[in-house]
C-alpha cells in the first residue's frame, strides 16, 4: 500500500488526510505536535465523515519518521522551513512531495529541504474551516490543479476515489499565476486595512487593488504565463461582488496575531519581476508594510501576548478557506463564514 505523510494538518492538510484515509488505498500518517485523536469532516450537505484514530497513523516526533512514498506539504508558505526536520526524515529519492501551498515559487522554496525527492507544485481550491482540533467544516468539493506530467498523473491516481478532484493542465504556469494575481490583492489589502473584502468597493482601494494585480499580470506574462489583458478588471469585479462578510486568510492571520504569508504572494511578484527587469512598486510597497506588520506580530506571538482584535473583528463570521496552520488552531476559529484565500 502506498504511504502518505501529511505535514501541516490544518484545514487543507486535514481534508486531504481524511479523504485519503477514508478511500482506503493509502496508509496515511499525519505529522502533528500532539495526538490528534482522529479526524472528522463536516460536509456541505450537513453529513459527517469520520476517520477514527485507528484509521490514521499519528506521529508527533520527527526523529521517528521514516521515508514515505508521498509527502503532502500543507503548511503555509512561510512555515516551510519550520517543517525542515519532518521533510528531511520523510523524503527519499523515490518520494514525491505535493506542495499544497500558495504562490509560484514551490520548487525554489521546497527543493533545499527535500534532497532528491520529486516536487509537484499544485494550485489548491479547498474551502474549509477548522472548527476545533481534528474537526473541519468543508464548504466545497476539494479540487487541486497539477501539471500534466508523470508526477501529476501519479497524484491523480493517488486521489482516485477519495472525493478530491484532480485537474491536470499542460499550462500550470498560467494556472499558478492566475491565482497569484487574485492573491496579491485580496490578502494584502484586507490585512493592511483590517477590513473585509468589500473594502474594494472604495474607489481608491479599487485602484490600489487593480495596480497590484496589473503588476502581477505583467510579471507573470514575462515569466511565460498566458494571462488576459483585462485580468485586473476581472479580479476587481470578482472581489467587489463578494458578500459583506467575506474576508481573507491574511486578514484572519493579522487579527489572530499570526505571521503573514505576504512574501509568497506580493514578495514573489517583486522577486520574479526583478529577474525580468520589470519594476513592481505597488507590490514592493505593500511587501515592506506587511513585513513590518508580520514582524511585529511574530514578536507578540513570541512574548505569549495576544493582540486585541477589537469588537468588529471578533464579530466577523467568515470561514478561513483553506486555512494552512499546523495542528495548533487559532482561538478565533468558528467566528468566520466566508473568505477568499
């Protein structure tokens, strides 16, 4: 039986672990800090899928990990180096690492940590919210986009019968940049303003969002992605049509006092743009601002203090679509109902 290790058992990692374990075609190990006691998925139709602890291998000591056929890396992008010990123990020359993270720099971020293992970048479309430890609300049918190559085919076979749809594309570069063009606007602006997605209805904020997306589109196009010229208008129209309660994962991370994932989003636009001689001043500016915000939140987290999110944020009722924390979930879980990651 194929072996699968899941590193980062938040909403995305938890959904993948549960679905693969329930399908019964893989031996699934979840890499956690403390015992999980099984997994439970609350499905969109209200029914429940349960994976008892006996149906799931749980490992809390990285030094006891052994080489796995598959590693599903589902931490947030900025948490990757924190998983280095797990990856070192789990990866061998025949291991495939599916990187279930945001951004367009999957190989650059993960390759130094996995030796000769094969890296499969992905674009994840999983809307889920951790309700409590080991209990996840799933809002859609999970879907993952992968390159149409041997590793993508193998991942499709791994997920067959699990309820996780896998779409193979011969233009993964475009798929990943298209998602990044959405992410550079929604996360940065909501985290900086500490307001939900409808902030984009403000004309000045809309201009900022459009500029962030357009820079990303130009850089992505230079990198080889096929992105429509009106993509910024498309993204802004989508954001402005979101319901009043909609937020973003970076907004919830800022409210919770967690470090932010901006470097894999806006920072990536700046880095790739520099390689092609394309300036990205809007993304560079928000990256600098979010560096300062994220650094201060890391300092607060390290001190054991917690910022006061304020009345409006405590009342926020939108779910963290694709929450990528590890097995230590945020206190504000359950206060959200809809968001764009």
